[in-house]
C-alpha cells in the first residue's frame, strides 16, 4: 500500500493563553459550534499581576494554552468564540493570537479530498 498525505494550505492556528481552568471551558464552547480537535496544555507564566505578590516577589502563575487549527474562512468566528469563552475581555485573563500556516498535514478521508482536488 502506497502511503501519501494531503497538505492543507488554507489553515490558521489560533492560540489562546488563558487562566488555569478555562481551557476546558473553551474546548467545550468550540465543540458546541462543531469545532473539534483542539489541544490544551499547561504552562507557567509571570506577568505584572504575579509580581504584586508578597513583598513584590514574582510568583509563578499557572496558565493553560489552547490551540486549534481551523480553515482560514472560520478564523473570525472561532477567534471570537474563544475570546468570549476565555473571558479575555477581563484584564489579566490572558491573550490570544492567530497564525496563518504555510502548510499543515493530517489524515484527511479520501471522500473529503476528492471534493477539493480536481
């Protein structure tokens, strides 16, 4: 059997760095609108809020990083969904960004490939 892969070229990676506990809230909000396949991982960060600890000593702050790859035409909708679910309109809640991907690869069922490949 010959192995091959399909390269996706119209994709964007959305990454959100949020307070601990919000990763699952965000992924559930994405599932509600049919977006599957997000990834959550733990991270540590230091910011201005953490420097205001006892005696002004920097304290590590637990964060979660949520990443999801979407087609470029879904970026605005998904970006807004993550922003609202992560409560990023509250100061100190975190930040997010979108990165256009030059190419990405994963398994794509032949039935889907045939729809887009002449």
